[in-house]
């Protein structure tokens, strides 16, 4: 394997290159090569666009009977990527480009067509000048006149620009500085307003939080007061304890009034006056039998006549030993 890499190979002394048989291949034989599309094209069969640089496995052949300054011209066959229609183009060494033959149309060829048209016009003019000297004079006169018109138009444009386009660079800079200063002041004002709004919102939020905390503390204090009050305090309040306390006080007062109407107060002076019957004056014969009870009755009557306070109604009841019923008996 190493002998294939050497520069000089061994040839035996009896080597005759004419004895080596030559392959008889056709001149228009084709090779399969890998290439890219040289320009943008559109298929005539299906209208598919093939952009420049798309890769194809193309067949290559040498064009017969066509040479440009001894250089051969090659033809390439490719297939459309959509309908598999055959498209052919060949090399154009004269214009250092490729020329489309059939199967597709070349896109974006306006510039090339314009250049070709200009070349044709130039060639026709040169042919006319060679055969007609008067045509040469006319062409020169026309060219000089056109050149003078172009120079005059250019000078007019320059004068117009000089008259109208007087730029005051200092004024422009002053205006730009003034605009920049106003922009900076506007940004500062916006920043200050935003910071003030943020502070106001934070203060309002803090006040709301403090108010809610105070309300919760007041509610806790009231609950503590209610729990610390005695159960009997509700009877002494004058309606400030609520509807439930007022109703309970009214019920108690009604019960007390009904009891006093039926029985009477126990602590009053004339509470049992209606139940006690005073002793009537007796005859002299009866006074002798009731001598034992006389001192007590006399003392009771004396105290009553003097207006002194009598004891309790029960004591007065006990002081009277006789009543109308005993007398009758």
C-alpha cells in the first residue's frame, strides 16, 4: 500500500505504453456530479421556485461543437423538486455566468437584460460611426450639449441648496440642550410625584392598620369589662346595661309591687294596722278582771297617744291579749 504514495514509480526496461489498451468511451458521455443551483429559477411545468444554492445530483456532459476561445462548454441536467421535470442549463464562459436552456425560467434577470441592451446599443452606434462620418459629428454634438445641460442643472441645485439650506449649528445645539433640560426636569418631577404617592399610600395603610389594632384592643377591653362585672350589677343599672338588664329590673319591680299590695311592707309603721284591733274602753266591772293586762294596754295607748314610735307590728299584736272575740266569750 505504500508504493501508491511515492512520486516516482518503477517502470521496467521493456515497458511500452503503446501496448496498453485504451478505453473507447463516447465523447458525449455523462457523469453524475453534485452541484448547487447557480441562480434562482422557476419550473415551467408546476411553477415551483428553486432558489440559488439548492443542491442537486446532476448529470454533466460536454457540449459538442461549441467552444469559446478553446474552452469547452458543459451542460447540466437537474430535476424539479416537486414534479421531477427535467431542467437543463449550461456554462457561459463569455459572460462568466450560466445560461438557461429549457425547463425553467430565470428570476431576477432585469439587471442582466439591461446590461445586454446597453451593450447592443453601444455596438450599433459604433457600427454607424464607422460607416458614416456625419453621424460621428452629430453624436459628439449631442453628447457635448447633454453634458452642458447636466452641469447647468447641477450648478442650479448647488445654488438652491446654498440659499435655502443655511443651517445654524449654534441654534440647533441650544435647542437640543433646552429640550434635553426640559426632558430631565420632567423626569425628575415624575419621579418626585411617584415617590410622594408611594409614601402617601404607605402612610394610609399604616393608619388603617393602627385603627384596626385600636378597635381590636377596645373590643378586648369591653369583653374583659363584661366578664369582670358581677351578676347582680345588672339590677342596679339605669338602662345602660342593655335591653336584657332593663327587662329583668322591670320584672323584679312588678313582683315587689304585687307582694306589697297583697301582704304589705314589713318595715312600715302602719303595715299591720288593718290586722290589729284596738281595745275598746270597758266598764268598771270588767276592769277588775282585766287588771293583769291593764298596765300593758295602758302603756301601749300612752305611747300611741304621745306619738312615740311603736315597735314592730308583731310586738303590738302581742301586746293586745284580748280582742272582741274574747270579750264576747
